[in-house]
C-alpha cells in the first residue's frame, strides 16, 4: 500500500484537519468489517444526497456503488422521504399474521406488475438473506404440497452469494462465508461457476463462452437423481463475488434443464432487481423466466429494510389446496410488509417510474459507462474489465501471497480521493446509482485510474 495511505496516518491527518469528534467506537461490532483496523482509521458517512455522501469531516464522496447496491434512485429522494415520514406519523406498525394494511397489498401489486408475466405473487421479508431463505423453504414446501416430498435437495453454484442465513450460506459458494459455520444445511450441492478469464477476459456485456456450464446441472441429476432435487438458485449476475456476467445462452440452458427435470429455478435478484441491468429484473433482460425471484435492496431504494420473494402463480397455487381456513405456508416475519418499508417501496417505485430509472441502464448512459470502464484495461494490474447495464467489475492481479490487499489498497486510495467503490477479493465492483450522469462516470474512472497507477 502507498505509504501515504496507511490507515493510521490518514486518520491522524483527517482528525487534525477537522473539528469533528469521533463517536465512541468500542461497543459496535461491525458486520463484514475488519473491526480493529477500521476503528483505527474510521470512514464515517454522515450525510447523503443524490449521488454523493459526505463524511464526518465534511468531505464529499461520490457513491460508486449505490450505497451497497441498493440506492438505485440516488440518496435523499423527496418522494421516498415524505412517504416514510407520513407513514411513521400515521401508523407505525401493523401485525402481518392474520392481519394486513393497505400499503402491503398495494406494494405487492406494484412489484408483481413489474415482474415477468406470470410471476404474480409477492411474499415480503426484511432483507435479501431472509428472501433467500424464504424462497428455499417455499421450494421445499411446494414439492411437498404437490405430493413430491422426496424433492428436498437444494442446488447452488460455486461463487454464489445468497446472504448470510443458514440456507443462504449453504447454497452459497463463498468459502469464507461457509467455513466458519459448520456443515450448514444437509442435502445441498453446487454446480460450477461461470467465471473463465482464459476465454472471456475483457468481454463487453455477456461473455461468449460458457453456456455449456449450465449442463453441470445434468451432473447433479446423474449423481442425486432429479426426483430428489427441489430447486436451483443462482444470481443472474453475481455481484458480491465480483461481478460475474452470465455467458450468452447460459441462463436459458439452465431454465431448459430445470423444466426438463421438474426442478424449480430461483433467480436471486437482490442486486440485479430494480433496474440494475436495464430492465426491472434481469429475468427480463436475459429473457428467462424463473419460478421465483428473490429481491431486496432496490425495492425500497435502501431507505428501509425490505426483501421479497416474487413467485410464479403455479408455485403459489400449489399451496392453495387445503381447507380454506388453514394457514397455507407456515412462514413469515414480524416485520414482513412493515408499513414503513411498504411506504418507502411505493415512494421508490413512483420515483423509478417518473424518472424512467428501471430502463435507464440499457440506454446511452449504460453505453457510456461501458466505454469508460473499459478504458481502464491497459492500466497497471488490470487483468479483466467486465460490465453489464450499470454494473462493472475490474479484476486485478493479486499480490503474490497477499490476496485482496491490492484491491483494498485501491479502495482506500479512492476513498481518499473522494470516491466510494467496493472490493471483493481482488475485484473492484462498481454499481452507481441509476441517476448517475456522464461527468460522475468520468470522475469514477479518473479516480480509479489514479489509484491503479500508484497501487503497489
Ligand atoms: C445476490 C444476493 N443475495 C442475497 C444478499 C443478502 O442480502 P442482505 O444483505 O439484505 O441480507 C445479497 C447481498 O448483497 C446479494 O447480493
């Protein structure tokens, strides 16, 4: 790491240059964070508007990742703020079991209307992780309800990220998220991931090679037998494992195989949902309709936690066969369809609609973004640049024996220059708010270029 970027040196300089005092930091055990080094050199965000954050020293920071892939309409949007404020004053909470409130129904209708035809039922959760575990349980219960109770096996994909609950880490394929926590769910297996730099490096949009990797599902079927497999879950574009774009034809092939074998296909669209790929959902962008979509993040623009499972009518209907007075799905959360989240969701969908944000990434701005980030291909350490819609990934050659260090150094350098990016392994991920303009994209790329040129 550039000596000038040493965290302790930076913190000393920042604090010396500002009149802001830092909060006590002992008690908060931060998630997915190197707590000890963070607390030596904290990066505190204190205000946000549009495509910018401001830190505790008053410095403007361009948001290159929509917070954490969620603030698709940009920060502090008036409709969303007002919707939350008014809902908090009108009704704070309504129990979701055997009771309801109008906005939950309204939001479900609106979300279903955005989804592919036939995906008409919406079950609310409070996060992507909860949406995933809900979908997995739904898949198991679906088969049982249809008298096919032997279908209990769940298939994920290597390098998949499906949140952090036990179901999600079991079908997920990130070693660090799995190895600390025991065996996870029994009866889970994984198909191969699709990342192949030897054939696909520097692809624009969908890589040409790798559709045949979907056939790995046939290997699972040969090993376990289709009659034991309930569902396959994949991210159409894997975000958290480094922006892995599906090879052309891959998702269609996976759909065909699932249909052939009676296996439910779940698209985890926690990141790709709500406009990231240039359509409301990646299912529409790639022309492949799954049986269930999990979503979260952009459903409320990140303003209030919410997740959801959108499922095909056929999935829902399989549950609706018992006595009418009986609960059909023994699952739900105290905060499923929370009034504040529903209000935020409605304000969010209004904002997306008014500004055409759900398709903006497929237009000129997406093209500009692609050209801009691919201009980084000759910079030091860059071994791949990939993009789709308003998602970008820049993969760096790892430092020998110190994986992740180079990319994290770039992250810190960008932060110092006033840009927030995200890194996973040695990949820099970009997913700016969908309201981003060309000068902001220029600034992202210029900042990254500078950071790459001085990275060790
Ligand atoms: C594809 C995918 N699924 C699930 C999750 C988990 O969502 P959450 O952090 O809201 O639980 C994420 C989070 O980034 C995600 O990218």
